[in-house]
C-alpha cells in the first residue's frame, strides 16, 4: 500500500513536471520569438535526469535515417533503381519577404536541390511581383511556378468576417496575450495550411511535396532523394521537429476532434498514440467510477472504497468505521479535473512542426481529412481560437496513419525562427570498427553553390551520429533535448511491439471492473472474517 501511494505520487510528480516543463518550454519559445536574450540557466534546468536524445542512436526496426553519413550522389542518381519522383517544394509567402525567401531557396539548393532539381511552387494571396520572380529565379535552374491563392480559399467566409464575434474573438485573443492571436492574417495562414494548400491547382499537379518557409536554414547536406526513399520504404509523412504546442492556442481543438471521431465512428491509426494520453484504465459502465479512476494506481484504491461502502450500506454491518471513513472520504473528494480530457483521452499537445513537411499530398487530400477540416471550419476554431496548422495536421494524421507510416528525418538539420534540430555527423564507425568514409567531399553541381574553405569545415563526427557534412552551432540546444516529452513518446512508440499497436489508437482499458471488484470483495470479506475470529 505504501509503495502504491509512492507510485501514485511519483506519477503525479512526473505529470506536474511535464506541465511545468511545457510551461517553461513555452515561455522560452515566447522569449525567443519576442527576441529577448536567453539566460544560460534556462538550458540547465532541463538537465533534470531526462534523456538527452541528441547523443543517442534512436534507430529501431520501425524507423531510422535512410542513410548514415553521406551518399555518393552521382552514383545514387545513376542507379537503375532510382526514379525521380513526382514532387515539388511548396512555399506560401509575401512579396515583402523576398530576401527571406531567397535565403531559404539558397539553403535548400546548396544542401540538396542542386543535385536533384525538384521544382518549386510559390503561393501568395496577391500576385507576385516581377521583381520577386526574377530574384528567386536567379537562384536555381529548377522549374518555378508562382501562383495566387483564390480569395475564397484565403479569406474567412463573408458572414464570419462581418460578424461582431469575429473581431471580438481576435481582439480578445490579443488581450489575453495569445501568440499571434490578434493577427487576422496569421489565422488565415493557419487555416489555409490546415486544409487548403494541397487543393491549389499548382500543388495538385504533384504526388509529393516538401513544405518550405522563408528564412529557414538547413545545416547538413542531403545527398539522397528523400521522396524516393520514402516511397521505397512505404513512408507517407516525414518530419524533422516534434514539440509541444502552446495550450491556449487550441483549448477546444481536442474536444471537437473527439466529437468528429465519435460522429463518424472512425477507426483510428496507431499514430493517434503519439498525440494522446489515455485515462481509460478501468473497464466499467459506472461513469462516476470511470471518472475517478485515471491511473493504474487508482484501481485498487477506488474499488476497495466502493466495496467497503456498498457492504456497509447493504449489510449495515461489516467494518462500519472503515466503511464510514470511505463514504465520508468519497463525499468530500472531487472528481479529478483535466485541462483537456474528452472520452477518457487528453491531447498531450505534441505535434509535428509543420513548417517543414515532406509528405504525400494524399495524406491530407482524402475523404477523412477533408471532412475533418470542414468540421473544424464549421466550429470556427480558426478564428474563435488560434488553431495552428501543425496541431491540426498532427491530430488529422493521427486518425489516419500508423506509426510505421511516418519517418523522422533525423539527418536533416533544420532551423526555423529560434528552434532548431542539428544532428551529429557520423564518423563511419560501427561497433567500434571503422566501416566507411562517412563524410564524402562536397562536389557542387551548380557553380553558384561553390563553397570556400571556411564552409568545408564540418562539425565533429561521432559514432552515434547520422548526419552528412552538418555544420551545427554547438552552443545552441537541440529541440530533441528540450522537447523530450514528445521525443520520448516517439521513441517509446518506435520500440513498441506490433501487438501493442495493433488496435490502432483505440485504447483498451487495462483492468476489468468486475474482475477487480470480485477480487477485492473476497479480500475484504476474508479480512472481516479474520477480524471476527480474532475478537472471539
Ligand atoms: N502571402 C501571404 N503569406 C503569408 C501571410 N501570412 C503568413 N504568410 C506566410 O506563411 C508563413 C508563416 O507565417 P509566419 O507569420 O512567418 O508564421 P511563423 O513562421 O509561425 O511565425 P514567425 O516565427 O513569426 O515567423 C510564411 O511563409 C509567411 O510568408 C499572408 O497574409 N500572406
Ligand atoms: C503527378 O501526380 C499528379 C497528381 O496525382 C498527376 O496528375 C500527374 O499526372 C503526375 N505527373 C506525372 C509526370 O506523373
Ligand atoms: Mg515565419
């Protein structure tokens, strides 16, 4: 019993820790975004015994980098088995962001596309200027298309825009300090990326896309074709950053997501588990009981309570003192409240950071996801709240995909705003033996991307590394180490047995109420009997 309480406490502590750390993390993000300087102690507060994933090899049978270190791209492209994919880059942007767009295009050309020549689609809510097009075209020989987004896809419906509630909702989010909450254009951007970007005629011409944003940076060379490798291994969605969302941007997203699932009686994919916590511990029709039992450790406790009270009430006998104590205790206790628990599940706020995505277009352009987007749109959350396209994508994917459908591009070093992932370079050593030259020389295919000797110096290579010619700022922390809660969930799922993932995202209760009650009742009656024997 003592052990049991300790466990409960440890568990609560851990939950609290996660909440505190999510909060700390969000705080840091906010500090970073508003441009304030990070105080070094912030980073140290994460050294609290949580794993530092960035130093570990997290490859499993389910997923791992397609290649460690560099690939000889010339040979890769000549291989008979290689087929260029029906794929494009996609970027939504504004004319004013031309220089930031140029930075991103230069970075992706330098590190990948000069060898592969995938086309680009740029989208804007107003037409691109000739200046913009000329400037961006000068950076690459790859085909580029510049499209305008249909007004109906960009603007909120007219009756929404003209309603009092609309302006009020945005002002209110601004007053409450919700990041970008008061910016109408940010809401429109999130809505567009959530459900509409893949409908654009220029994007519909392709089967795969790689989403880019202005002012992002790539740190490593990608010397193979990520689309082709995903196709080869049956992956349909790839990410490079997984992290928790700011709770106050999505307070009702999970409620509506659950109600959509219920309404359509959806059979969920196992990826659902990456994003949710289950409180379905006891299989019972007794709703009060179900709401009071949320952790494994609650089971015996609450069932004992129920048995003792029922026995006392029914028999008017037994151990009255114990029964009464339980009864009073239960009457005084509150049903535990959770921020976001619906149908015995809670959104854990983890999401793929969608400003980088490599995916098949039909992971979104399908019946279920399209219906999901329409449903969310009908609830007004893209303006009543500030639902980001990242959590919407993730929850939508969670319904449709299995864990094995997703690839973590751990070998792609990436920075957006102040958050970054920069992998360790591989040193070519396996199990203590040098097996290959992991860092091949850089050979430009485009003279615009010739590197001077300063740029030929790469970060130190290590045995657990996977990167090719990465240049990381060693003093910046890696999101793998600061979003460890989400990374831990990802690695746990990678290690899960197939059988564990088999029922998809439908959680099974771990204990059957009748079985437990039967056992506890016997124990209780035996105890009463023993007490009676003693007193005689
Ligand atoms: N054409 C157009 N593009 C937009 C608009 N709002 C946002 N975008 C684009 O959508 C992308 C994301 O918007 P941002 O406001 O930068 O959002 P963010 O990257 O989450 O936030 P920051 O960290 O502040 O950059 C960028 O590529 C923008 O150029 C808009 O009103 N019109
Ligand atoms: C690429 O995919 C799109 C969408 O499925 C299709 O319409 C188009 O014909 C394909 N193009 C090529 C070259 O195969
Ligand atoms: Mg931005």
